[in-house]
C-alpha cells in the first residue's frame, strides 16, 4: 500500500477521461494523431500494401502494418481518421464502407479537410460503433497465441453482453507495442460518452489491487487483466483513493467525497475502508487507513 502515500496526496484514477469525443480515451488510442505519427518516424506508404482484411461471420478480421491511414477512430455516429492525402482518405472510405454495411449501418457521407477525414453513418435502431484498443492489456505481445486468447475473450464478452463485434484489426506497427489489436463493436449512444455501455479498462496506475467485489454488481466484468487492471462492459467507472490517520477521519473523508460526487452528478457505487497492518509514516504524515471509493462518472 505504500505507493499510495508517496506524495501524501489524494489519488484519482479512472477507466476513461473527462475528454471530448476526439481526445484521449481510457485505452490511449486517442493519442493517434498527426503529431504521434510524426514522432513515430513512420511514413504512411502509397496505396497497395500494408493491410490485409477478411471476414468471418458478422465480424471483419484484418491486419494493418504500415497503412495507418486506414485505422478508424469512432465518435458519435461517425468514423474519423488522419490521412495525409485525399487518395488515402478514399482508400479509408473504400475499406470501411462495406464494414459499416455488414454491421447494419448505412454510410451517410464523407468529408476530408487538412488531413482529417470523417465517414458518417446512420442506423435503423440507433446503434453506433465504438472501439477498444488492447495495447495496455497484460499479455505477451511476442506470443501471437497469447494475444489471440485475450482478443477472443473480449470478443466473447461483447457477444454475451449483446454488443455485436463489427471488426477487429491486428496492429503490427512500430507505433504500438510489438503487436496489438483493436475491436469495433455496436452499442447504443448516450449524450454523455461516459454513460454509454462500452468495453472499457479500469487501471489503478499506482499498481495496487482494485476492489472487484465493489464493482462486480455494477458492471459486467470481462477480464481480470491484473490485480490493478480490469476490463469491463458498462458505463465509465471512476476510482478515488484517500487516506487518514484515524478511522474517524477515514469515515469523514468518505462522507465528504460522497457529497462531492452528488454535487458533481456522479453516482456512488461503493467504498471500502482498509486498516493498514502497520502505519505508513512520511515526515509529519501518518497513515493508518485508506479509503477506496468507486463511482460512475
């Protein structure tokens, strides 16, 4: 538990971020921007190489190695991408139009300006595509079988939750870890992205174990990736860690934070007060209790 108190500050981590739809999400996939592409030292090649795609059942499976302008992100009722040229963007729409149609979505117009392209779509039942990147999951990226087991586990979890997978791409590029994958699937939209039922990852970046018993009834757990990492389906979870030198102080901290959640429109899920086996002391600070609080953003 000691790492929690190294800065003697209240910690907060979440399975996502209060970010605009086009910004960084919980998987880090939002970092795929022109700046990141430039820093990677990769050159996006001319059309004709770098992608392999096929289909199995209702889900497309493929691999992208160099043609990163084919790698779609999702937002509202559209796909978006960074592409250096209009021909590259046309290649993007040529690839993704049949994927949308096979998923039961109707392409509704494309636009391209200043390396940024969008492909809109409609659906009869209001469904939208969302994506999940597996880059930060715990698996052996040098062992294809290990990665495939993890991907299959997530795809199965989506199917069981009624969120149909539409596509899954292996990403074999220096931009990511040696090899990773992403998954595109159907869900229903919400005005606030944090309220959508999505495939998400909650990570306690401090490395301490999450309290799965507190969230098991609030979300669908897909994979216990590590004691500090959870893959789940549901609304966006938030986690807050606090501390106190006394049990009374810990209870007061919890009461205060629950009030804060209500005032900010968040929904309290559960909390746990844990007494340390022995006090943690740093200068004038003594910690005997920690307070773990879970909530929906």
